[in-house]
C-alpha cells in the first residue's frame, strides 16, 4: 500500500484488505479516530485524568492521534509502546523530539518499574483474551508509581446483565467481522479485572459505540475527512465490502455495545 509523501506506512499495510484487522482497514479508508467511544470519550477520559505535568506511557498508540492530544495538554514526558514496527515509526513522526516510541509488547515493555505517573491505553485490551488482558493490566500496575493512574478506553458490553449466550454470539460475530478475536466486557467485568490487579476505580464514562455512524464521523473526522473516507470506500471494492460488513455488525448489536472509559488508580502506599 502506497503512502503520501514521506508518511510512514500504516500498520498491516502488507496484508490484503480481506484479512487485515478491522481498525487498520478503517485507517486505510482514511479514518483517523478509531476508538469505540470516539474523540468525545477520549477527551472526557484525558480531561478526567488531568495529565498536565505527568510522565505518561501509552500502550499501542496506533496512529498517534491521542499521543498528539496528550502533548497538547503539556504532559511532562511521553513514551509510547507498540509491537508494530510501522506504528512505532508513524507515532515517532507525530511526537518528534517531544517523546519516545519503543517497539515492545504491552505485556512486557522493558520500561522501569514505578516510572510513570499515568499509563494510557485505548481499544487494545478489548483485542486480548482474558490472559492477555490480565498481563497488560499487571504491566501497567508495575510501571506506575504509587498513586499513579491507568486510563483506558475500550469496547464494552451493555447492560451488565446481558444474557451470556447473546454476549458469546456478539463476540463471535465481532471476531469474524473485524478479523481480531475481540473480547469486549461489561462495565462490571472491566472494573472487576482492574480491581483484581490491585487498582482502585476512580472514574467511569461511556459514549455510544457509533464508530461508523455519519454523525460520529462528522464530529470526529470533520466534513473533509468524511469526504476522504467516502471517496476511498467508493473506489475500492474490497475496502467497501469490509467497511459495510463492519457497519452491519455494529448496527445489529448497537443496543449491546458501548464505548467505555475507566480511570483506575494504583494505591498510594504512603496513604
């Protein structure tokens, strides 16, 4: 897949549209905001986290949109961690001399213990099974100094009392559609995982999961961005097929999907 100018390639650019992960397919279409609750929920999360003057580590920064957002909030330092080499190159080009991006997995970053005041992760725990989720959450806990916070923005299931059979059906359909074994959880389950790892829940916010709705895209991408996406989808049959397939699935299960953001704090041992 070609790039414009000197822009680094998108992650998974070497894979065909039919098999690439759904979020990177949307990026090929020109979409720049790839989070379940949209830019609105990301901003609510970052506002609640009060990141100014904090040392921040971000897991799986993707296209670097949130990294740029955090730098605008005058954080003290930024370290991104991504296991995709293309993502590392892309995000490093976004943050420039104001941050560092390392090629490592979120389960084992190689960074110093107690070195961060905030760890941020969006739409990445959802893509992991239970073991992977626990490993990443444990790594976030290790990286944070006492009193530090873990801010996540993920795909949620709703309501908390969702029928187990429906939840299983939804997860299987999502996995088939986005080509990733997505495992969204209910609010209760997300909070429970964080609490089991030793965190205290401080804040929870939700927004509709409307990743492919016209209203959400106008809000997140702007009019010009929406035109770019429509043009790209119109001229590429495989891209159009994947995007419409995802849209059908999201619409079918819209009553049971939500964007959820949580701020969890590592207890301050001095408290």
